[in-house]
């Protein structure tokens, strides 16, 4: 790897080679962190460092985006030594000191992605080029995450993904500069399949309604694999546009399809609308094939459950985290978030907060903001105390390996926030899989000089 000294162009190195530079009397800068600080995108030279928050503040996943923003602002406050410190007090091992990152105060800029991949990419570009963001983070759509991490790979800026659940994010579309803490669709299938078999039996016929983009496709694929392994038959799989509001044209054919289970591969407001309308169609009150008709939502959040109201009661799904877990990390985060905002945090808020801290900790451990060294610090990092049990940032695909939750809509909630019950915590040993099954290539760690 060649490290370029300020004032020596990349083109000159390509033309003359390293020997030419040495012969000119200009010593190349290699093997020192001081050298790294001179030639990478948005190296923070002042007393602050800027995070770029790319958030869906409008669109189908806007509610998740708003909760992520709260979490990022809380994380930044804690990194800067403000408030009660939150998860800085329980992350192990940890290099965080509560004095910013490498002594620099953390600031942020934000952009509304509108739950659109092209807008998310444009916003990230603007925050990198105009605002000097050293790291991009956020998002609640896998389409956004894949678009933005591709951009960040091109520009040499680390992307700490927010809520993204497609297998492709750390599969065929994985990138060296992208990291995901949130679990994926395949792991939802691993966790949810056995519970569905126990609750509903092996003789079932499933009908899928699927959001028509990367997350929906891989969620459908993963649920088909999990349920067909139980003995279920897939009757049909129908794609629906992201952001649809009226699902009647998609729900009507189910009534005469011979299906006795509806699997809604929808998220955010899409899931709230499709589930509510399915219940209004009487699907939870009917029988098919001599069995009670069932509805499954493979990925569900507290925000969605609250939005669906009565319709979510008894519905099974999976979640990355839940605010009522009693481990020290979950208790600490729920307390900090609740004190700041008056509500429990969602799983979107949790993964956003954790990603901000994990990036900061990696920089502290690396002793530099130079991206390849930060990447090395994240790859293979094993930690605990963040609410998901012992967790590994797997080097091969940048997917966090940790426990996940099977949840069910609470039949007897005690408050407006008591909407999901944790049915089972599925251990990391069960959810871990061979990273090669989804293909892809992480690509190089060597950054493009100066955001070129």
C-alpha cells in the first residue's frame, strides 16, 4: 500500500512510481498514523468531527427514521460526555472516554432520504462533499442501505448502516466500507420457522404479499425456505409496491386461493396498512382447510405494532431488540432514551445508537480516523453490553452475529408501549450461518484519495 504525502499527487505516483518520488527528495509517508491523516476523505483537522445522518424522515418508513434521529442525537451527546453516558458505561471491551472521538467533539448533519434510494445516495454525497462527514449512518430501507454503502465504498467513507434487513446488504451487495449491526431476513427465518411449526403445525398453505424491492424479495425467499422445511406449501407470492396504501386488490384473491396463512413481507407503514386491512377483510375470523386462518409478519417493530393497534394481537414476527429486555445494556439504553424523550426506544433507535458507539470505539482503538485502520478495528470485533448478548462483527461479511428475538403481539397490553411480548430469544449460535451462502465481494479497503 502506498501512502501519499500532501502535495504529491496520486497521478505523479502512478507516473513515476515510488522510486521516482524517493529520487526527487520527497520522502513517502508510510507505516505511520500521521501519514494516514494526510490523504483520506474528510480527515478531521479541527477540533470537531462530523457524522452524516441519512434518515427517512418522510415516506413509508418515516416513523422509524424519526426514532433513529433521536437515538443518534443521544449517542452523540453521550460520546461528548453529556447526560448519563448510556451504553458507554456497559460496553465491553471499550475504548470510549466520553470526550468525543480522539479528543474531537462529535457534531452531525442530517439529510431526509424520503425512503428513496436515489435520494439517500444524493443526500450522502452532499454530506460527504459539502459538510465533510467522516462517517455516514442511518436508514430504514435496505434499498437505501445498499445504494449508500456502494457510494461510501467509492468515496472511501465508512457507512454504519441503520435498519436494513435484506440478505443482500451483507450478501451479494456487501462492501468493505459498509457494516451492519441489524440482523437479516435469513436469520428471521431461522428464528421464526420453528415457532410457527410449533404453533400452527406442518400442514399449512401460505400466501405471501411482498414489498417489491431487495428486502421484500429476500424476506420472502427466507420465509419460503423456513416454512417449506416445516412441510408448508407456498400457494402464491405476490409483489406489492413500496408505499401502497390500499391493499384490497392484493387481499381479495387470497380468500379463494386455498391458503390458510398470510405472510406479510412488509415493513413500516406498509405493514400497518396491509395487516389492518387484512383483519378488516375478516381474515383472522375465518377458517380455511379446516384450520383457523393465521397472519404472520416476519419483521416487526414496536412502532409498527403500536400503529396496527388491535390488529397486531397474537401476530408472530421477529425483532432485533426490545426495550423491555432486562440485561444491563437494554436497561441502560431504555432508561437514557426514556429520560430524554419520554417513550421507550424502538429497535430502529437501538441499532442506530449502537452503530454510532461502535464506530467511535473502533476509531479510538485504531488511534486514527484513517478508514482502513478503522475497518480493521471493526472486523472480527467481539463485544457485549449493548443489549443483544455477546456479539461478533464478522470479518467475512460485516454482519453482526448475535441473538435475535421472536415476538408476538401482546393480547393484554398494560400500556400504549406494551405491544409486543418476547416469545423466545434465539441464541447467536443458532442464528450464525456460513457467510459464503449469499456470495458477494467486500472489495478493497484502500480509500480513494481525498474523496476523489
